[in-house]
């Protein structure tokens, strides 16, 4: 049977100690009774190192340590070298940080968390690595970054495509709507004025001499058999009238209910065209007198050039309206033109259902001599 190395060392140490004790006993005579006893105790007592070896061996035998696995006699393993203190050490895992080993407690991979210390971030299907560990190969997943950016970019592209689709739809609506409108304009008062560049010059019901834009809708359009028509009854066309003589004017209007006249100082062009219960336009008449000059040039329509103007806002008798032009308005000889201007309740020219029609107004010429 093989003797353990530690036991052999212990026996040798005891033997050496006995020899030393015997030598000391022979060389030195005994002087007192107490001295021999102290010397004998010193010779028998082991050293601190020997005592620690004995205690270590006893503990290992009680715990069964080292006999079978690497420290015992059966497998031929040597006992571990004794140390002053021995502490239980927890098993450690190692990762790599910059090529160096570092003790870390590596948790199991977690789905959908963020990698730290230079790792790669992945979402919804990505694997998390902490403390600089090597990231596994990226996997395909919704929103996966670090190699899965294509999916996220694709989603963004989809959103962009949707936005483009909306823009396309909007464009389609605008294009389709404009195609039905004259000149491709928006059929909305406020939007039209803005698109035409007159969003800051909106008609407000007052009569202005600068450019304004009306937001008022056109209103109700009468049926084909309810279109307006007017005739001047007096004076007769071609009549010769002396200067300074008053002229009685009478006008008959068909398919119109007269007497609708809003305040032109505050409601000018603000109301849409309306129809009465019989389907005819509600409005009023005007008469305007101009001197023609040589009769070959269109007369100036500005008010300063008019010889006479009057709005006929009263109700009619059998659709006939009358007014008197004072002789003071006929101070110059020449050819004059007298015309009607048929308007809606808010003074717009009347709106008709078709373009191919007779005029809603009438004009005559007479001479002032």
C-alpha cells in the first residue's frame, strides 16, 4: 500500500523532532524539576505547519474530499497544495471585452432588449448581449435593426407610399373637380380668391373702385322657360327730343319678380341669386343713359360719363317700371343710348341657364336736338 505524501512528511517531521529532543537531553544537564517537563512537551508538540497539515488531512477525510477525484489515492491524483486560507469560489463565466477575458455573470439571452457596451440593438426578435459580448448573427424580425433595417425602412417606405397615395388622391380630386369648372378653377369662393391671388382683397359688400374678389356663390339658376327678357316701351327708338325736355321712361320685364333690392352701400354682391315660388328670379331694374359721340366708339361706362342713371327698386304694375329723366340731363345735342341693366336682389347681373338666348336687357337710341 502506498503511503500518502503528506503522511510521510508528518512521520519524518516527528522523527526529526524526537532526535532533536534526545540530543538536547543528552547535551544539557537537568537543573530543575520543571525544566525536563517543558523540554519533553516541546519535543512532542508538532510545529504550526505540521499541525495545519494534520488538521487539513482530517477535514478532507471527514468530507470525503480528494480521495477519489484528483486528490485521492485511487486515481493517483496529488492533494492540492495547502494554503493559509481557502475560500469557496463561485463558478464564473467569462466574456470578451476588447480581446481580454473578464469575469461576468452572463444572463440568459432576453428577447427584445437592448444590448449594452457597444453591442447591436435589435427589436422584436433580436437577441440581447451585455458587457461587450459578441452579438449573435441578426435574425429577421419586425423592426430589426443592425442588419434588419431593411424591414423598418420598408415600413417607412410604406408610410411614405401611403402619404403619396393620399397626395395622389387629393391631386385626383382637385384635377377631377377642376376639370368640371371653367378654366380649371376651384369652385369655392374663399379657395378661389386665394388661388387667384386676391385672398386679401375680398368683396365686403361695399362698392369699391379697386380689384376685389367675391366669395358669394352664384345662386339658383332658373329653368329654360323662365329666362328674363326686357323691352323699353318709351321713349321710342329714334325719337327726336329737344334739349332741356324731360323724358318719361317705361320698361317692361318678363319672368322676373321686381322689387327685391338690397342696400348697395353694404350688401353689394353678397347675396346669391334667388327664385320665387313660381321659379322666376327675384330682383330689380336699372336704366342708364349715355351720350355716344360719333356712334362708332363704345361709350365710357364709368359713372362720370353717364348722362343719367337710376335703380328701379319699386314693385311693378304688370311688370312695368317707370322713371323720368330730367331735362337738365340733356344739355348737349347728339345721339344718346338708353339701356336697361337687369339685376338680382344683390345687384349682380342675372344668371341664365343657357348661353344661346336673347338678351335680358334692351337698349334704344334717340337724338337730342
